[in-house]
């Protein structure tokens, strides 16, 4: 299978030749590539996916992976699918990176934004409204259904608190999720970067993708 985004496919996924799994990986490749192109247009910078990892894991596994960063401040925007399958698209950017991103999308000189006010939080949320919808549209095309996102939830908080709010929802407790974690980075030296994470209930997702 072509791997233009340097996808790292975790062992729990790669060991399963299920057509639904392979289809989801292809879907992610297309969605993340389009998200990088949309971000390039928004920021007027050259953005590219420098790494993407897809793995099947428990919620506890995911919490362990972000433990080292849980006390750091991040901007976040969480876009949730309606009805079809329990799925969140989460845009994460560290505080300093978020200020740079907001300056770019708002046309301000670099270094202008130094405070996380509602305009900054909302502006970064609008970026995820565009990037997250890219994934949702690819997903809708794959399953031949209309899929609507809910209104994004935007936040500025410690990473642990942000992700706890996602992971402690009833639909994820005691379940396995498929996690796709992509890093999209500006090509310039010391370019800023964002993380785009897709979390989806594995059982529901694979059942839906298996429907002809």
C-alpha cells in the first residue's frame, strides 16, 4: 500500500489484514494530506505531514502516552461526529505554537499575540473546523453517507485536562480506540507545528467500514 505520509502503522493494526482496517488507513492518508494542504492555504506557509502513527489501544494506553506533556499548556479544538460512530478530531498546538498560528491566520506580524484570549482560542478552533471537516468528509465518502460534525469545543488548558475531558466520556470507557496521531509542520527552519489526532471507537468504526 502506498505510504506517502510516512505512516507508522502500529503492530496491533498492521497484524490485522482486515479490509476495513486497510481502508481506514487509506482514508487517513488522504485526509491528513488534504488537511496539510488546507493549513498551507490558511497560513500562507508550506505545511506537510512529517509523521503519522495509527494504532489500536485502550484509553489507558493513550493516557500513558501523553503523560509527559499533561502539565503543559495547549490550545485545543475538539470536533465530534454526530451519531454515526463515536469519533473525535482533536487539533492540538502548544501555547507558543498557537500564538504563531493565530498571528499567521489573522495577518498579524509574528510575535504580536502573547495572550490566550477568546479571539485566539476561537480562531484556532476555526482552523480545526476546517481541518477536522476534511477528515469527516473523507469518512462520509468512504461509507457513502452524510456525516455531520457537532460544533467544535475549543479550549486552552493543560493537555492532561483537555484530553481527560475527551477520554472520560462514557462511550470510551473500557473500550479500545483506534488512534491516528499526525504531526503537521511548516517546512521553514524552526517552523511551527500542530498535531491532529483522530480517536474512534474501534468496534463501531470497523463494523461501519465493513458494510459494503
